[in-house]
């Protein structure tokens, strides 16, 4: 495995770390140096106004191979499609049937998953679930009819190939007139890159989960808290975190200590540029194709009209900023007037950023904002709705059990088991299924070494932008702002509830659902044609972007009103979110956290519709 670069291990080397975050201006795929299998497709990484190639039509030939890259000054090998990073943008049309011949020139099994696209489960591209994968030297033919339009993307579902560059954008044009008016559009695919072997990164996280966290609480932070809140409160606060063996700055697993943040495969120093003419309405199709990074996106000086989320039109809402996690897509309309604007996407843990430029001509480089200060997780991120009744951290601690969890004695041990919980009797006692249940139902499997925390009174509000975005004096998009104007796809109410808990142990770097890693779990069963409610209850202190393959997730409000159709839902710490599903797609489907290391560690479940 490659040795770790000195600039990654010394947090005091600010100049080196800034250089690493910025990357090389010409960093990316190296032209003319690709492996024989991919040499015919090799190109320099897109810079300035260049973008990944756009492939149109009904039939496509895609070649998976290794390509040499250099983003930071340290040469490495990426896994590319047709020698491009990102992979070519695929432009399809609703109602047509597409055929994609995918050939694998790697020395290991590969795959492609068409994220958010409705299709037969055999075409979904998840090895071990929907097919066996594409063996070295073989070609697999994907064929399916397009039932939708919008902004989507595709990526590997094998190993850590996605983190090594195997992802691309999909734009499906509607069969009829476009519903969103724009004079020009650009695709912006944000991602992240590490020079390290991802397996080595994963091993470091397993050995020390905060290995890449350079924002550890310091003595200076303690004295600041003491001056503001008093000495006793400051001591109680520090003691609380120490006793739970948790870190209030543990917002993300990775940071710029190992990641370089990319926009359309270009480093911040490369300054990828999207052109416009003054007076135009510009549509920016933004995709988070990162392996492990939540991005907070804004364009200083411009309002963002959010019009399309996860491939579905939404009632326009004007904001200054939005957060999206791996797997999510957000389309915005902007109306630029000045010559140049910075498209600024800072990482949630505030160690670096991806950036691009919106300009009237190439070569312009507007000022890039400074990173926002790091914001600590607060009591609502740890204890959910219970935190609102706690007078201070000391009284809150009294409600916690051992194991660092929020397992309040009045709840006791669960009297049920299983992976997916059918709450028909519980819901009927509470007045039916008109509104989602709010009482946590912890599975027996949550009481073990793989789970270090349980939240009994999770918060259900959807109007929280999340840690780092609260009270920043900018209008930030929240889940409560999203409304799909076409309404739900199914007018029926749910016939039952399925509750799934997002669980983990930070110290062990163990991630699971209901306390069970994927290899220990059994499938969740949906009955074909049924309408059901799914509740995701986050018992951890990290935000998880949860992606259910093959089926729409129709997010609802805490009082049971339909809000928006999604394929990937971010669930914040100590939060409880519900959505309705119509089980109209027979077969075997994957359901997982889209943070790549969380999924690989075990936050993954199979869903069987039969």
C-alpha cells in the first residue's frame, strides 16, 4: 500500500494542507498514460469550461478500466469509465429503451448502479443482490425502459471503486415539454478523492474512528466555555462527552487530511468554469457523487431557486444555501448579473471545499469565501427531543444509561425482536396510522457491543438545516421546504409501519441497522402492491443519507402530510423521519447508507418485494 504523505499527518503544516485542499490546477486523469484497455478513451481532466464527455442516444458502450491520475502532486490510479473522471454524462429521453454494454477491464469484479432510476431489479447493478457482478474481461448488457425524467447519476456498487473515480451524471429529458424554464444549463458533479488506498483509510478508521478529525476539542475551547457559561458548566460539558467516549466535533469520518474535493473532476485550484450570458436563467444540475462528504453549497451574491430534487420537480423555494449528502441531487435556477460568481461547496466538517465558477468568459476567478467556523454537535444532536426539557448538560446526563446511550429506564427492554418491525397494533392503540408513530421501538439486537447509543425520544422536526448551518444568517434549505407539486404517486394510506434504526459504535467504527451488520441480518419483506410507512430512527450522532433502491420514498411531515418524493433521505443525528412506499417493483433491492465506509461497515440491508 502507498505510504501516507507527510502533509497529511501534520496538522500544524497549514501551508501544505491548504495546498493539498486546493490540489493541482491541472490535476486529474493524465492524457496518453492510460492502461492499454482505456488508452483509446484517455483525456486530460476537464478544466475551465470543459466538462466530462456527453453521450447521447439509446445504445452505449462503456469500458471500466484503470487510468493514471494526479490531483495533488502524488500520482495514483483511478477507476474510470471510458477513461474519464467523472465518467461520461449520459443523456437519455423518457419513454425510450436504453442499452448499455459495460465491459470490465479491471482485475476484479465491477458493477454499475443507475442511482434513482426505476428499472427491473436484475438491471439495478448490485452484486450479490440483483446480479453476480461483471467479472474481469466480461461484458454485461443493461437494458431498461425509462419511466421518468430528471437529474440522476450512476456509480459503481463494487468495493471502493466509487471513491476511486467511478461515477457519472445522468440527465433524462422529458418525453413532453420541459417543466422548468431555463436559457442554459450545466451539470455540476461534486465528489471527493483520496491519494490513499481506500482499504487503508478504512483500516485506520476501524483502529481509530477520529483518525482524520483535526478539529478536536482543545484547552482553548474549555476556557472559552468557562468564560461564557461558567466553570462548573464547562467541566460538566467536557465530562459528559468524555463519559460517552464521543466527540462533539465528530461531524464526518474523513477530512481534507486525506480528501481533495472536486467539482466535475477538477480541484479547487483548477477552477472549473460554467459560462453564461447576462440576463439568462441558468439551471445548475448539482449532484453529490462523493464517497464520504456532505457539501454545503452556495453562490455568494446569488439567490438559489431550488426547483428539482432527486430527479423530481419541487415547488420552487428560494434559498441562499443548501446541504446535500452523497447520493442526493439538487437543481437550482440562478439569474446572474455580474461577470463572475464562485460556486462554493464546503465540506460539513469545515476542513476544505470544492469550488467552480459561473462566469461570462473563461479565466475569471472570483473571490472564494473563507470556510465557516466549526460548530459542535449540541444536545439535540445527541438526545433528540429530550434535550429541550433538560435544564443543562448535567440534568441531561441523569437521563442516560451506561453504554453512552439514551436508554431511559422507563422504556425497559423491548418485548419484540426482528429486523423490520410491524407496528400495526402499536399504531392502532395510538389512533391508527394517520400519523407516524413517535415512540421508539428498539429491537433486541440493538443491545450489544455494536451499538453505543440509543435515542428514545428522537426529534421529528424537519425544519433543522443541521449542525454547522444553524443561525448562520443565511436562508438554508430544509426538508420541510420541499413539496412535490404532483402529489403522491399513490392515494392510499399506509397499511402498516416498518421501523428501522440507524445504529453504530463510534469507538469501534461499527455501522449497522437495528444493531445488526449486513452479514448478520435477514431481508426486510414488502408485500407486492402494498402501501406502507417506513420510519428511519437515527440512534447515532452522524447524519446518514439513506438510499432505498428501486422504490420511491415519499417523505411525509410529522403529522402525516405528503411532502416530497425522494430516492435518498438524509437523517440527522437523533432524528426520526418517515416516508410512504408503494411496493410496486418485484425483486431484491438494496437499502443502505450512502456514506461509502458506513455501507461497507454494515449499514446495509436487503429488501425483498414479493
